[in-house]
């Protein structure tokens, strides 16, 4: 049996004396797609950052593809609220830097076309709209093409065409066999293609089940599922 893509054991993360995530244990199989949802402040972002080793857990441990998370960073792609772009550089320059630092294949032209930024690739990122910045972050993710993809509110700042772009991109990652965790308030939309869903509640793992439970009337479905559990 292959190693899980992600294995989190009793993970906790504390900030200034407050537990943002507490005692979360989670196993995600390779190739599985998981929706992470919950109210603002429930710990979704912190959990994804810990799983990606962007921050260290205060308690517990995380392994990715059988290795400690910190050793598997090259296998993980994180799309987060902080896009990490260099504003004074152009979009292309940002991607060229990502290729150089990450020792990645140079597929910049194809990726820029894929995310709809080919015509603005030479412009400084400081002049990009929020949606364009998000698309550039997706471009960097596509360049890396990691086997484990973590996305935090990927639909934010995008217009309806951008929402469709995210849907297509997620389907593309899944078709390629990537493991995908996506934190979002777009529950009904994302549940259409996810295998499983988990709900964060005040830093703890609450409900967990088949994503089909959330495909219609999400709030009622979750309440009913938790009542049965």
C-alpha cells in the first residue's frame, strides 16, 4: 500500500497563547481531493499552512508522501492569500525567478497563456489587479506541477470567468493524479468534484464525510450529517 499523500497526527498550532488549530489528525490518500470548509477563523488557513510546512506545528507531526513535511516541500504546492510576488518585477520575471530557484522546467510561455496573462507578462506586477495577481500565483503553481496541491480560497478576487478557470484547473490536477486540498466557502461548487469533505470548527476537525453530502443545500446537509454522526 502506498504512503498517504498527507498524514497529520494530533497537529496543533498556537499563536500568542491561542490555539488556531488543535489536535487535528487527518489522512489523505494519494490522488484524493478533499474540500476543507468552515467559518472564518475556524483554522482552515492555518491547517493548510502547517500541512505545507509554511509554518511549523506547535504540537503533533505531519508527513507528506512518507517523509516529514519539511523534507517534502518540493512535492507540495501552496496557493495562499499571500501571493509572494515581487511587485517591481514583471509577471514573466517572477516566473523566471521561480524556474531558476525551483530548478523547474521552463514552460513559462505555455503557462502564461494557460492563465490568461500572456498579453500582460511584461508589465510590472504592481500594476496588476487582484485577479491578475491570483492568476500569476496559479501560473507559479502550474510551473511546479506538484503531486500535492493545497489551495486556500482560490476563487477569491476572481470574476465568473476566473471561477470557471479554477474549476478547470482543479479538474486538470485531479486528472493528472495529484492530491488536492482546497479550502473554500464555495462549498456547493467544489463538492461537485471533490471526493471527501472536512469541516473545521474552532480549530478542531469537526464533521468529515463524503463530499456528496454537500452537493445540495450545503448547510442543511452538514447539519444533518453531523446529527447522524
